[in-house]
C-alpha cells in the first residue's frame, strides 16, 4: 500500500498546480486531465497517456516552445513509470532540460529519484530528497512538502537514526491538512510508534499507534483504504505486545490482521500476518489456528507476484510439514522451494543485465553530448558505475549464499543417499544368504528323502538285516527332515512382511492374478526351481510349471523372458 501511495503521489506531483507562472498554470490543467487515468486499467491508461504525449510533442513541433518539450517529457516519464531502468535516464534528462526553470519540475524529479534509490543506494536517495525539500521550502508549504518530510523521515528510520526520523515525521504531521489528509496524519502517529519502539519505549509506541487507530476508527464512514491501514497499524501494535511478551494480546491482534487481509484480498498483508502468528506459535507451543492459516497460504500462493513472497510462503508451509512429520509433502515443497530460489537468481541476473544495458546505453549517449555537459556527464557516469558495482556486489553475495545453501542441501542428500544405499546393500546380501540357505536345505531334504527310500527298499530286499538298526537310521533321517522343514519355515516367516508387501504391490499392478499365483510369485522371484517349490508347497512339479506359464501370460511376458528378473523390478 505504501509503495502505491508513493507512486500515486509522484504521478500527481509531476503535474500539480503552481501559481508562480503561466507555465505552472498549464501544468496544473494538464495534471487534472492525466490524474483521471490513475485508477484505470493499465492498458487503457497507457493508451491515454501515450495520446497526451503525442499531443504535447505535436505542440512543441508546431510552436518550438520549451514549455511543451518539458511537458512531453513529463508525460513520457509517467508512461515509463513501471519500467525503472528506462525511467531513471529520462528523469535525469528532464532535470538537465529544465535546469531549474520550473521549481516543481526539479522537486518532482528529485523526489522520483529519491524513491528509485531508496533500497539500492540510500545515500543517493537522501541527496535527492534533500534537494527536493530545499527547493520546496523556498516557496513555502506548497506541492507535497509534508510527503517529502515523511519520505526523509523514513530514510532516516531505515538508517537507524530514530531521533531525527521522529523530527521529520513530526514536521510532516504539522504540515498535513488534519481534515483532508487524515490517513497520512494517522500514518505519522504509527511512525512515531515505530521510532519509540526502536528506542525501547514500547509503552509510548503502543500509545501513539492506538492514537493512529483511533483517528481512523472514530470516523462515521471508513473507506477500504483506511480499513487496510487500520489493520496494518494493528500489526504494528501486535509486534510491540510481542516484544513485551504479552503473547495472548499479540496473537489476537495478528489474527485480526490476518483474517481481515485474507478476506479483503490483501495477499501480501495476509502472508506477513500469517508469518507473525506462526512465529508466536513457535514461542508458545500453542497452534490453535495453524492448520487454517496454512490452508489460507495455499490459497493465496498463486495470487502472489513477487518471487520473494512466494519463497517466504513456501518456507512457512515446509516448516509446517516438517513439524507434522509429513515427509511426503515435505519433499515436494522442498523441491518447489529450490525451484523458487533458482527463479529468484534468474530474475536477479535479468535485472542486473537490464541495469547494465541501460547504463551502457546512457553512457554512450552522454559521450556524444556537447563538451559543456562534460562535468555533469562525469558525475552521472560515476554514479552509474557506483550503482552497477553496488548491484553487482549484492548480486554476487546473494549468489554465493544461494550456492552455499545448495551445496549444504546436496551434501545432506548425498549422506542420506549413501546411508540408504548401504542399508539396501546389506538387506540384499541378507536376502541372498536366506535364499542360499533355502536352496541348501531343499537339496539336503531331497538327499535325505532319497536315503529314506533306499533304506525302505533295503528292508524289503534284505531279510537278515537288523530291523532295529534300520529303524534307528530311518528315525534319524526323519528328524533331519523335520529340522530342515523348520529352518525353511523360519526363513520364509522372516520374510513374510516383505513378501506381503511384494504381493500387495504385484496385486495392485496385476489384479488378474489369483492369491495362489501371487504366493507362487514369491518363489519365482527367488528363482527357485519347480522341484524346490513343489517340495515347499506340496505341489506336483508339473503344476508349478503350469502356474508359471499362466503368470507370465497374465502379466504379458513372452516365453523367452525371465520371470524372476521381471518380478525383482516390482
């Protein structure tokens, strides 16, 4: 909301009324026409502004008056309002062309540049806002002097100079119209609260913020813009109570802000309110509305435009999944977060490239100017080079931080992968040992059965042999068979859970298979022979072959294809 107000103020300020000259009156009329386009759809607004530009340029071509050349460039700056890299050179060109002729042009251009460099170069921003204030104070409380004071107060606040920030916020309050500009008056009380909070005076911060809320809520009619700012101030108030560790009050205020902004469609405001509530939950351990808040984040995610906001939202959801051991969704959201970080890096590269291209084109243009502009050109060149270096350094730092985080993530994933691989290899080796023992037991069982039959034949043929001795030998072999069956059952039972999971997966993929066929697939997977399976399941060897052929047919394998190899891929 604050950014929108700044843009609105700047656009209006470019063409505000000034009674100092006929030129000022002309711009006043032009302002009234263009101001009507501010709340139209972007496409319609662009067409209208482009028409205004063509009209002003045509007037200049016909009359050759500098007034119309300046007015056409005013309109052109407005047309490029959302294209920062294209607008900055235009504003500097306009400053040079105006050369102090019209006071409000100088003020407007310096104000614009101050807003452009607020984040990337606060020192340059301060220099331009000081020039704007100095020019405006010479002609008294005209144009947008209180807004200039407000902006300088914000720069000082961002710098950490809270005492002087408070002074300029106070100047702004004293120059605002208390009736017509009530929203800005309330905003100043909110700013007083912010300064007090930074100075450790939380009780005064709460008092000033409540005053701002009171000024707006006591009106008979409150528009939506004022409602939004009321809940914005409630968020500030909640933060002060949070600092005082009054978590219940803080939570209540943040919830009011979240519910209003979510319902009202203020998606970024809802996102930051949700972040603050979840922060309180982390402190108190109470998570009353956590699930509802996370669901609201999923709803607003597609509506967010800034990648930074999407990254914050994704981190909040990822932390929620982690707290609730939802590893399935956690994996997906982590991949999405990585993609967003890559997207942010890509956009940063594009922005840097655009900035460098703009600066390069501007430098080339400056080189071709007359020698009388050499001094100004060098100043601008130094500025742009400094700006590029600052952006480049910031970009490199961001990239390094991203790279470091990615390397840490890759290292963790590598450790997890190697651990999983080691566990799987051990498990596979164990299974191989089990199968080997099963084969060995089956062979021993077969040999014992043969010996058992030989002894029976021997009793039949030999009449003089001692029956008692043969019976003892037979009893010994029967005990061996029992022990072998017991070992086989133990081996099979050890793998019963694994076999059940395998049969469930196979049944889900091939529902046409019967339960008996699924059970036999366990042995086919182990690559046991038909004879070995027959000994375990008490089937005829021929039946095993028939079952094996049916299974291959049902799952669509050709005769020459290996069933065991296929089943081991399930």
